[in-house]
C-alpha cells in the first residue's frame, strides 16, 4: 500500500495501522500509480487542536476518516507524540473500517501489549468496568477481547502488588532444538548439525551464571522467578542439565524464588532421567508443548514425534512429581481445521494441566512457513476458521475452570488475533506476567537473551541483548560480563533512589 504523510513523519504509526487493517499489504512510500491501494494521512494543527485526516483508496473505493485532540500542555515531546500518533491511527482506522465494512477484533489497537491500557486505567483509579469501557469505546475493541484484556490486567495488578523492590527475574536461554519447526523464527540451532557447539556453549553459560550471581549480590537484589527457555532446554542431556541447574542453585540465592520453570517443550527431548534432574534441582513448572494433537499437522510442522509421544511425555512429567505443567496449542497451523483444533484442545484438557497457552499462528520472517520462493506456500486456515478455533478455546477453557492471565499480540498474526495464557486460579506464571507487562527487571543469560532493565518509577526500559547465534555467544564472554556489570549498576542506582 502506498503511504503518503503530510504534516508529520509518523511512519511507524501509519505502518502499524496498515498491518492491523490490511495484513497482506506492505508499506510503499513512492507516489501511488492510478488505481493503486493508497492512503494520504495528514496532521494539521489548528489553534489549540490537532486534526488528523486519512483519505484511503482501497480496491477502487475511496473513504475518509478523521480524528482530533487538544494540543497537550507541557513541554514533554513524548506526550505530544503519543497524542499525534493516536489520532492519526484512529483517522486511518475509521477510513479502513469504512472501506472493509467490518472492524478487526482488537479495533484500533496496534501494539503487542493491549493489557497495559486497562492496567494503567485501574492504577489511575478507574473501576474495572470503566477500564473495559475505555477499550470498547475509545479503541473499538470487541467485547470479547476487552473482557480478555481486563482479566489479564487484573492478574497483572495482583502480580505487581506481590513484587518487592529488591527483586528481579532471571531468564536463561538455551538456543538449541532437536529440529526446527516450520513456524519458528527463533534463533535456535538444530542440535543434529551443531552438536559440537553444546559443550562450549555450556562452558560460557556457566561463567555468565557465576558473573550474574556475583553482580546481583553486589547490587543487593534477590531472584523472584527463574525461567529456562529456548529453543528447547531439554535438548541438553541429563548430565548437562544437572551441571547447569546445579551451578544456578549453587551461585544464586533462590530462597525467595517462588517460581522455577524449565521448558521441556518438545516431547522428543523428555526423559524420566532429565525430569528427575529438574525435580531434584527445585523446578516447579515445566512445559510439554504439543501445539497440536493431530499427527498430520505435526508432520507438516516438521516435528519428529506423534500425539502418542505427547501423552507419554505428560505421564512422565506427572510421575516425576513436578507440580505444574503448561501445554501450548497453536490456532491456525497448516492443514489444521476447526474440528482438528477442537479435538486437540479437548485431548489436552482431558490431561488436566495447570496452564494452557493458546497461541495464534504468526507468520514470522525467517520461518519456513514464510518460504524462500522455492516451494509452494502452505495452505493455512482462514481468519474465520481461526476465529472459530479461538472462540471454542475461550468457552471450553473457562468451562474447565481456567482463566486468562497474560496476553500479547504479534505482527503478521492470523486474523489479527492474540496469544493468551490460561491457568487454574493460583497457577498463573509470575514470570510470564512480569515479562509481558514489564513489571520489573529481568536479567537474561544464554543465547538470544535480552535483559530488560525496568525503572519502576518512570517506566523507562533499557535493553541489553546477548548474541543470538550459539557460535557468536561462545566468543562473546567479555561482552556478556560487561552487560551484567551494566545491569548491576542500574539496579544499584535504583536502590539509591536515582
């Protein structure tokens, strides 16, 4: 779609709304040829008011949308930027809805964290009903999605109230998998091809563990939640897992850690021996992630296991004594159908896991589903089919006593829907909430980890990224140690009131 901006240069806002309304389009800032899909997005100050206007041409039809707001007081340019972007998005949105004849499920919201809106409203004193009404009336969010966001906002507020100022969370990234799934864009190495990297990777990670623990002691902070993800951490052997988790237990003070998760994820990596290591080292929560219980869909994804393997793995986890199990499903996978998804969810719920996360397929750059032009693109379920899958999930999960507790969205997501974590009451994952709602600092170790330094008073966030690729990670110890020292300095400044 050709985008023309007048009176401003808010490209990101324009592109976000374009992707929300027209997910198949890509931005083009060259002059629009006659008859091409295009939008002219204008921002005009008039006295004390800012006016936004969108003139959209879509499939030969022209529509117009407008919005306005008072010029914000004060000198903070960020406040003015937010107002300008909001009215530009709403103007574009109104023109787009007029052209399409329907509204997307999340209305005019474009960000990945819609839960922050009702959370902030309630922190300012709004009632839950008022916060939900703002979502529906100001941002045109559908009633079902507004209810989801409100439930998650209330879970976020409860989590925030439970945190202490001298607490952080830890993430340890293990960027290895037995094979790579078709939908995956994470930087994770196929262990069959990169087995020689596992040992040097682990050697560097152990040194990063030592340094991070020392820096946390210097700063005077405790670990509240610990999450080992990837990739698939259980790609490591039982002795390697024992070495890593043993070092974590030895170096960090985990006396205040109330949640310890390891993603077992792929059933083709789960063994009784590995689970015994996790249990002995204090792990309380694991993931067994089928994504689907349909063997044909598993094969299309490139997974080297069957639904029967998932059932066997789940039994192993229950037998290990680890108390909390999360299971992931994805709505919108190639070759799946609403009937197949319903059958998958029913089979998962029959196992009675404490957590179920329902993702919507997102077509990510770097994944095999996006293709490289050499193979035919896979046939995916329609947005209507994905909507039917998610609607069934909402109804069925609630009927089984699970409630939504965290939520996020992604670009290029089927039907512009969402990912939602569900849990039995009392089994919500604190780490997931803290990560997604950015409630406190998360220190990340390992390959591809991104440390988030969160200033609790200003909301300002600084990020420090570890190298993504295993071969880069093993050569980056000095950089890793500098990053942890920088993070500790940040935490010390917080303790000193800066």
